[in-house]
C-alpha cells in the first residue's frame, strides 16, 4: 500500500525564497508542494481550496502577515497544521505564534533537515520548534508553562481581528467601514467590543496590543 505524500502549502512574499523551500521539500519522496502563496490573503484562500496537510508560512508578509493569516486559517479549520518561518528568535514572537494555535516555529537560517523534520512532525500530529529557541517557549508549546494565561485574543471573532488590525494601521471608523463593507455604527460597536474583550480603554492601548500580538508590522 502506497502512503500518500504530505501536501504542503508554501506562503512567502519572496519568490526566490519559495523556490528554495520548494526545492528542499520536493527533494523528499514523501512531500509534495501543493501550492504557493505570495501573501497572507492568498494563503488563506489557498488553505481553504487546497486543504493542505501542512502550511509553511512566513511571518513577515505584506497586507496580512503570517500570524494574522494563521489565525484566520485556524478559525476556518481548527485542525490545520501551521509551521511559521521567521527571522525572529525573540521569545515574544514565538509565544504569539504558539498562542495563536501554530504547532511549529522554525528560523529561516535553520538547517534544511529542520524544515523537512518539522513538516513531517506536524503532518503526523506533532509539534516542532527550532532547537535554538528558548526552553521557556518549548514548555509553552508543550503546555507545561505554569505562567501561561488564557489568551484574550482567542475570544475575538475573525471580523474583530480585521477591525483591530485596521485600527492599528491608523484607519478611522469611516475608513474601516469602507474597507470592510460595514456601517460606521457597526465598526464603532466592534471597537467597543474589542476594548471590553482586551481590557483596555484607549485606542492607543488597542494599537499597542495589536503590535505586540504581531497583527501589524512595526517599522
């Protein structure tokens, strides 16, 4: 009986990077790249249509970053296996990804074998972190970090996250309403709900939380 290959969706805004990762993955007999996305929005759509086994996602992408895209994908299909690729080894980046439900996080300078090992680990229902990452992050991934608190972002709807991201980008209620096809009053309600859910009282605090969560890129 022939085992089906692991179907991977690659998401990175640099074509040369995608080509390099495709070469690494398709050198393996049990892995096939089912599709490529050049941004977060395209990754969300392809994840819906291709139903890949593993989504290999760059963290820093234009418009919708990898973390935001992962949140959207996991809301659509909670069982999706997302592997984040990043240049950032900082614990906060890793924690944000793990809190979002991502099951793997590897650094872009990792060995080629780490990428293939990570894909296989996630496809089999496991988890994977680059060895360079902190022990605390590893405990968080395994669910053994006693200091880990429930993430208030987990209670937000996909629409609320969209509104929060646009608020963090400096958009007014009127601009957000136009972008999302909503009424200004509906956007105002979303803004109030966001403040209540996240326990803040000012727009500046919402922006700070969105940046810390990785929903927008800092300059």
